[in-house]
């Protein structure tokens, strides 16, 4: 009987990272399901649960875990209850969670307390906000770790995780961006009514620890973008505390310069990125996907602080009008060599290789703290994957 693997997704972003992994294990004969919750279920954010339903050969379970403006602790509590009920019925062999969202933490709590095998994707990273705290919590709760770089692997080891349960595979979303999107740029523009020939992509999320100032930050940032006179496709922010202040600013942007879209299909977003003049804002796409694609990006504020290093990324504060305008004048349309510090688009292949090993399934679920420095268990074999400043 095929082993059952349950993927938990709460946002369009984590689904973009989980989908390549789910696809490869489905095709290898595993029984794949998705637990869909969070932003996916909310109309304001594009009702992106439809993206998950488009994947063939998998089962999808939906759970509404929040109302608009619910605080994160309430969302956590609701998700714990709903996910616990679900896994008690399903009995998955493995639960796969990603990153640092509250839904991932809820799922990690449930799997740990019920001794269900779990895999945490992209742990061991730093960002300087509450997201980092939740990410490290998920690391301690998960039984296995699939990380994007050697630096991340060392941090996971520093948290006391045994090296034999840490696997460096790269960032899974790069698997998608490294392939043909399957659509043309003209198809993307027609579907999403984008009239610009030349455009940048902007995504500006709330930083939960700075929710009181996100309105002012958004005002300053978007005012500078307006002053640049450059056209932008703006992707709506996540549903974090403070996002309503960002929406209030976005809703007033001039439509002739800004095309605001709640969400895009992932392959359409990939094609849009590949042809963008730049990526701006504070999404991880600016510090991961943009360098991989060789596109200049402007990282705004503290959300991605220390997250990644690349010569293609320029960091500014939201209030730095001069810095933002300088970037628009000198980096707009610039192209760079592909940056491979976070993999070469082979994460799903390496993920499957680990899951096909008998020892992965035979490992004990009672966790212990691992003391002392030890060699990494390196899944990636290329020089580029061992070098955090590497260019392909």
C-alpha cells in the first residue's frame, strides 16, 4: 500500500513551494493529499484554494480557520483544532509543512504531540521578525528538515537537530522558475488585464511586529513608486496584522500606473517575473526568485533582513525616497547572471530521493537534542549549492 503524504498549505506563496514536491512524490506513486486553509479560503486574497484543486491525482481537504482580522493566536487555536480532527481521521504517514506561517506552526504542534512523522521545508532561515521565531519553533517540532542552503542547515543543527535528519535540497519554488512556464507573456497580460509593455512587480506585506507603522511605511513606499513614474503590477499583501493599512494605500493608487491583482496562478506569476524590469517590495520572491532569474530587486524594510545575500538585491527602508528613486533610475531592466545560492531547480528530485530511502521511514519519532558540531548530510552535490554567494 502506498504511503500517504499530507501537505499543509495556507497561502499562495507556500503552495508555490510545496506544489513541485507534491507533484514529484505523486508521480512516484505516493498517496498525496492537501490540507488547504488560511488565505486560500478568503475571497479578498483571490480565493486561491482553486490553485490547489487544479492539481490532478491528489485529494484536497478545505478548512476555514479564520475570519477577517482574527488575531494570530486565535487563528493558531482554530487551526490546531481543525487539523487535529482531520489527521485523527486520515492517519497520514508524513505531514509536510513549510516555513513560518501560523498554519504551519499549528500543524507542527499537532504532528509533534501525536507522534506523526513531519517534514519541515525551508527551516533554519533568518528574517528578523516574528516569522523567524515561528520558523525556528517549527524546526524544533518537526522530525525531518529539508533546507535551502548550508547556512540554513547549520542553524538547524545549532537548534539541536541531528544531521542525519537535515537535507540540503535548495528552494523548491526554483524548480518551477527553472522550467518553461507553459504560457506566454501575452497570455498572462490578457488574463490579468495588464496593459503595460514594460513593468515592475511589487508586493508589500505587513510586518507583524511593525503593524502600527505599516500604514506610514506603505504611504512612503508607494509615494516613491508613483514619483518614479514607472508602471507596476502590484500583488496584494498577505492577511497579516496591519495589512488593512496597506490595502488602504493600494486602493488609492492611480490605475494608469498600477495594476493591482489579488493573486495569480503560479505559472502565470513565473512568466510575469521572468519578463519584469525589476521586483520591489518585501516578498521573499525579491531575495530568492529574482536573483535566480537574474532580475534586479529592491528589498524594502525589515521583513527579509538577513534572509539572503545576492549582488542583485538592493536594500532600503520604506522611507528612503532617494534610495528607491535611485534604484528605479539605475537598476530598472538590469539583468545579471543566475544566482544559485539556493539551488539550481532540483529540490523536488532531491526531496524524492530522501523519501525513497528506507531509513527515512524507520527513524524514531521521539526527538532528542543533538550536541556538538558534526558534518552536514549533504544532498546537493554541486559547488554552487555549497557556496551561499554562488553564481551558476
